[in-house]
C-alpha cells in the first residue's frame, strides 16, 4: 500500500496530466492548457494520502511550504521559456541548474509558516508573469493542428513517466537531495520539453506564461487545506478546498480573457 500511494498513483496521475495538458493546449490554445495544467489534481491526491496516513495536523503543517515551492518552479518556467529560443539543451541545463540553486536556498530557508511562504510566492510569481506579459509581450498560443496517433500519445506518456520516475527516485536518496527533489517540477519540465520539440519555443513560452498565472489555483488549494484540514477534517476539508480552487480558476479565467 505504501508503494501504491507514494509512487504508483502519483506516477500514473502525473503521466495522465501531462498527456491531457499537451492535448488541451494544442486543441484549445495555451490559455486553456495553462488552466488545466495547474489544476491541483496531483497535489490533492498526495496531500489526501499524507493526511490519511499522518493526520490532518501534519498535512496542514507540511503544505505550508508549497506556495514558496511553487514560486521556485515558476522561476524555472520563466528561465526555461527565455532560454529555449537558443536551444533545448541550453534551456534544460540553465533552467535546471537555476532551479537546483534556488531550491537549495529554499530548503535552507525552510519557511515553517504559510504567510512567509505566500510572500515568497508572490515575490516570484508576479514579476515573472508581468515580465512575460508586459516586457516580453508574449502572445498566448492558439490551437495547432496535430495528428494524434497511439504512438505519439504513448511516447509523450513514456517521456513524462521517465522524468517523473527519476524525480521520485532522487527524492528518496538522502535528506538534502530529498528536500530538493520533493519539489521537482516534473510536469512543467515534461510539458515544456514536448512543446519545444513539437511546436517551437514561442508556443512553449506562451504556455509558460499561462501556467505561471494558473499557479494561483495550486497555491489557493494549498492555502485552503492548510487552514481547513485542522478545522473541517480530511473529507470536508478536501472538498471545501477544491471548491475554493474552482473559484480561483474562475477568477484566473477572467484574467486570461484580458491577456494577449
């Protein structure tokens, strides 16, 4: 059961999410893809089992760092999108090296309260989004024509699964490495790599902008369960938090309509 909840379920869900994200962005554009790509599906499952196995108070404390972790992953998205125009290998090296350095600093800071964590998130998310929207004037991508085959979908799933499996393995190698790789942006990395390879850096950059703004949904869900798990319990706390996340999705959708 431990292996099932800690590896198999998150792994399969992550592979499914990457496939859904890429197809949604291609069929409906990067705005819709960004919303779907940042729904807190994986996190909801992960923290449900964390609370089930360790109690809601433990899960409430553990989730406090998630907003700051999301901020680091947003900067990873920003750096990847800016460097992908040079080449994919260059983007991978620079963005992953930057992510590792920022994650090490975050592990060292170890924010224990949700409020400092939210402040760190805001200090990273807002400048990153405004830089792409206002400074770089990144235009959201429209739908692209793709001929889907079972082989194409399978390859996407295998690639995403390999990235996620590596992250899971490294997250169980030692205290220091575990602390860093527990927040590895496997879905972001898989999605961006697939888009650069298949549609180019411009489309990937548009997707990055949408996912940066869409990250508000994940942070909203994390903040909600931080406060609602202790007071409402596991089931009602989860349902109420997902309802709040749905409200954030509606707000983000309105902002998306005003974006380029």
